[in-house]
C-alpha cells in the first residue's frame, strides 16, 4: 500500500463563509470515521483568502475511491 493524497480547491462565496467552514468541519467529522482516511489539512491562499485548498490523505487509492 502507498499513501494517496488528494487536493481540491474550494472558492468561498462572498457571503456565508462561516457556513462553508461549518460544512467543511461536519464533513471532516464524517471522514475520520471512514476506513483508510488518514486526515486532511485546509490551506488558505494568502493572495486570495477566498480560495482554500483541501489536502486529504488516504492509506490507498482503494480507500480514496471508496470514501
């Protein structure tokens, strides 16, 4: 097995940024219960704070595909 890393870009809406962050936290609570999920990190773009990059880590491609 080799660790797999997945990146996705999130663009925050002009309003309701807190709702998006709450949703991300709720999804995180679900994901930690998924087999093979190793964790995630959320990065904010310094030049454009409305752009977030989510980095998810999985123990295998199969685990990623099953999430």
